[in-house]
């Protein structure tokens, strides 16, 4: 019996040693292949819709302006019509279009899509004094028709797509840039998923802090972020302490990155 136990013990020991050596090798390979990029750009964007109201947007602006951080606000025409003074308050940062009524554009005909985009763009321009060059589709759902309309209208970029979900989206016209929302293991790094459905603010902000690729684009909604205002500000200050460059979507398109 002793011999058997002895053999089993030796066998187990070999397995444990094998697993340990494999883990060390995997960690070593990960360490050798992981490269922290020289520059890390982080894009903060907020989709602003009537549900966000005034107070939540004020909370976000308070953090963004106090910490002197770049950001982009994708605003719907409906929000701008209801809260024109809020668009003026946001206009210290980039203003971009999120459509007028927040309907799924894939369910609209071409004339309706053009109407949504044109009216929103003009309203946002009048209120902010900015040329509106960026667009994000409601629900991140976009088809080639809308991309072509954006391209023909002279937009510089679309920001509707979810990184790593490329197979769901049409090809982007070559003259229009695409700035996708970052994801991790295919899960979009947008607050609705992590703060509303998963209710995991600590995990969410620690993932946002730890993402270390060259360009990261995070999507927020003021009414979700305002509930975690202090963690949001702490996350921004953490990245500022780690040499991250916050940049607007417009700013990124003006950098020479050779394609986004
Ligand atoms: Zn939206």
C-alpha cells in the first residue's frame, strides 16, 4: 500500500510540477509579447439623450471641466431642442451627432435618415458654434446606407462600431474614418453593460484603468456615470498619473495615424 501511495504521490507531484512550469512559461511569453505602447490615447465619449436630463450632464461636465479632460459629446437632436442651454455648456468640448430621434436608422428609409442627420447637424452647429464632423448611430447599429450618407455629407468619422464586432458591420467608405468603441473579450466597454446590466462599477473602472493598447475609446451615458461620479473622477485622475493622453474623437482624426 505504501508503495502505491508513494507512486501516486510521485505522479501527482509530476503533474503539479508540469502545471507550474507551464504557467511560468505562459506568464513569461505574455510578459515578452506584451508591449506598453509609447503613447496611449484615451477617448471618452458620452451619448446624450433626453433621459440624461440636466443634472446628470452637469455632473459629468463638472468632472470633465475641473480635471481639464478632453471628451466628445454625441448629442441627439431631441436633447438639443429640449435643452439648448446644456449643449452650449458642453460646447467647451467636441460636440458630435447621435441622430435626431434615437430611432434605429436601419429601419428608416434614405430620406428619413438624411432628414435625421441634417436637422441634428444644423441644430448642434447653431448651438455650439462648431462644425459637426462626427456621428454615432443610436444603439450602435449602422448600415452602409448611413455610412454613405455621412461620407457624402462630408463627415470626418463614424464612431458607431464595437471593436471586435467587425463581422456585424459593413465596410466603411475609405474617405470616412471609423473610431470603434473598445471592447474586452468581445464585451463593449460601455457603461450600459457594466454599470446597468452587470452592476459592477469597481470591475468596470479597473478594466478601464488597465487597458493598455495605443487607442482606447470608452462610451458612457451621463445618467449612468453620474451615479458613480467619484469613481469616474478617480479613474480619470489615475490615468492622468500614468501619462495617458486624453483626446477627443476630432483630435484623433487630426493626428496622422495612417488609418483608424
Ligand atoms: Zn444612444
